[in-house]
């Protein structure tokens, strides 16, 4: 089997980046929901979040078509790294030592998978 092409890695990396913004918009939209249908229908933040998740799916699909699943799928976890950064930036959520440690483990794991290829 051939190595995973760099283009597939970049596509999946882009997908994780876009998907992390989807999470940000879903949080913004969820904070504006009420117990009526109108707040759901006119909630553009939720719509943007869903659209970003769908767009990230397209990038995942394109990347997974020719790459190795065992290398690319763990890269989905990079979305967690981005999401923690955006949570700090947009919502003021604190970085804790455990969060930083977990993020470092994710990044190291993804790097090890690529080195093993």
C-alpha cells in the first residue's frame, strides 16, 4: 500500500479546522434558543454551524478517498485542539493544565501516526 498523500492530509486538516468553527457557531446558536419554533428557524448561528459541519464533511470525504483511514481518521481529533483555542478566544474559557496536557497528547498522537507511515 502506498503512503498517504500530502494532499489528503491537508484536506483532512482543513476539515478539522472548518469543523471546529462549526462547533463555535453551534454554541453561539444554542445560547439563543428558546422554547419556541421561531428561535430555531431564524437562528442564523445554528444554520452557519450546520453548514460548516457539512462543508467539513466534504473535505473529509475528499481526503479519505485516496488516503489511509488509519492515518487520516485520527487527525479528526485535531478539531478538538482548534475548538479549545476558539473557546478561549471567543468565549473566554480558560486553559487548564489538564486541557493543555490533553491537547499535547492529541498532537503527539497524530504526529506519531504520520511518522509511522
